C-alpha cells in the first residue's frame, strides 16, 4: 500500500520508480527545440508507431521517435533481416510506402518527429528474393548496385586496429558498399532524400563506424534536401583504429560507453560513480545516451528489460541527468537472440509508455538545461537538484531509505512524477528551507519539478 503525505514535510512513497546521479554537464545534444527525448520503437510496424505517437509519445512530450529501417530487405523472421537491404524501396515487414508516409503524418500531428534508421554501409550477405519481390545476389541488386560498387576486400573484418580492415572489409559477411564511389554516394543520398520528402526529420546511420567519416560527409553533401537531425552509430572499442569522436563533426554519435557505465553502477558498482558520468566520453553536446539498444540487450553489455526495476531506474536517471540527448529504447521480449518481433499486439516491453518513464519525459522538458545542485550519494542511493527547476532521489538498494533531502525547489506541494502509478497520486512537501523528508522503499525513486504540482 501507499501512504500519502502525513505532515508538512513528510511523505512516504511506496512505488517503484527511479533515477540516478548527476554531473556538471549542461550541454544538450543536437535535436533542436525544447523536446529533446527520443523513443526508439524497435521493429514496430509503422502503423503501430503512428498510433503510439498519437496515444503515448505526443501526450508524454517526446520530441522524436526512431523507427527501424525502411528498406526492402532479405526474407526471414529474425530481427536482423531488417538490416540486410536489397533495394531502397519501402517494402519490408514493417509496412509499405503508404504505411510509412501515414506514420510520419500521424507522428507529426502529435508533435513527434520521425528519425529513420538508415542502413547504407552494406547490403545483404547472400542471394534470394527480397520482401518486395526484388531478386538479388550478394553483389548484384538490379537497378541499384552491381559488383563494381562494392569494396574489393571480400572477407570478414579481422583486425579492428586496422582502419582499412574496419572500413573496407565485410561486417559479418555483409556486402560492403564502396562509399568512396560517386555512384554509391549518389544512390545513398537519393534514398535519404526520398525519406526526407516523406517528412522524415533526420537519420540514425547504422554501422557508421564502417564508413570513413569523409565518405559520410560526402553523402550528406550530395543530398538535395538538408539532412536534418543526424546521429551516427559508432561503437567505442578500446585501442581500435576508428573512434567515435571522428564522427562528431557530422552530428551526434551514439555513446555506447554510457550504457556500460550505467550497468556497472546499477549492478553494484555504486551510484556515486555516476557523479561525473560524462568523463572519458563524448562531449555532452555530441552524445546520444541510451541505457540499452537491440544489440546491447542481447550481448549483455548493458542492462535490459530483463533487469526489472533496476532497468527502469536507469532509464529514469538518464532522463533526469543533463549529459547528452536521451534515447529511450523500447523493444520486445525475447528468449533467443535472433528472435524477430511479435506478430500481434502482445510481447512488446512498452518501456516508452511506463508511467514513470513518461513522467520523466515531462521532467526533462521542464528542467531544460538547468544545472546540477545538491548532489548526494551513498552506496546504492543518490539525489540531486536541477537548479530550482527539479529534484530527484533514487534508492536502488534492497532496503528502505529514510532521510531528509536537500532540494533547491521553492516551498510547496509537488507530484512525484516517478511514480509507477502515474498521475499525481503521490504528493511530496518541500519546506521553506528546501528540504523534503522522504521514505523510499527499495528500488524506487521520487522526482519533482516546478510545473508538476497537481
């Protein structure tokens, strides 16, 4: 059961929620406007994404939704078939061109901009007939590419300390496009322009690490329309030849070290390590942060939905913390790592729609670029303010946490937007001195901000 506030400065909160530490970073990454949070709806059919924009993402205040690749691809039930294109037609398992266009219109009407996951480093690893009827071979794609459009290194990447190997050989057997070729650059630019003509606001560039940054810049330069928001997937590897900061001149870069750090902290490393989470990573203005994605949830390098309350708390922390531009990942339940998406309405994790997550999207929009103050941490707990705009307290421990927390909020009664019940059923009182007496159960959090008073 939950108890409401009993006195002028006392509240007992018994809902799972969560957040984490803070750091002196003020910069936001590139998405323009006040709504900078992205939701990635991995492998969701385009019609379903449009509905989510209307029902959840728009009302919650998400600024962007990232959708899975809009290309014809190889046949098969596995999730990774979406990442083996055979043409640049929109004719995959997630929907056709009309479905895609209707999704963009629905999301735009809800105030949510669409980011398309663009697979332009490679094509397929074999031969067959695509989801849109295109017959192809590994190095032959009628009307799009022929043998001479691919790199001459036709073997798997062997040495990640060799730039040539990483960017000219094949990623897990996928036909590697010669992105130094003017013809290839023009074909890719044409595909991206087509998506822009349908209303797409920007792109997540898959496997950007496997293309020279200069090649990617040249592709952008060939686009007839402005490229819009741009984020490159560049997985950091210690001692590797290709590093994420090479791509910050193009736009934002997915900061894979962030999720690894968060996992370590939430699985016993101590939340205090998160005070300076941006140290040793990309500058905040270039980093797109995420707790997990479809690769990392499968390889175990980050937390995932299977980690339960700790996973939710980690996502809440990301949304409360000013470092980078947050991307809330929302996929589906799986047992085998190759498992494709659900065919019906069940099986999705719905992470983007959890009340404590949507509440924190509102929190982030409200606090904007407010700085960190009042930081405190002890073991598996922490708290911090975002100047006089917001306050967060997190208990990732196994037991209850009771203490007087210092906030920088004005005195008043505030809604706990990190409540798993949503709404404003949990109220917290802040005194004239900015203190709040709170009791947080295990694996729970409190988040308050000035615009959420009920």
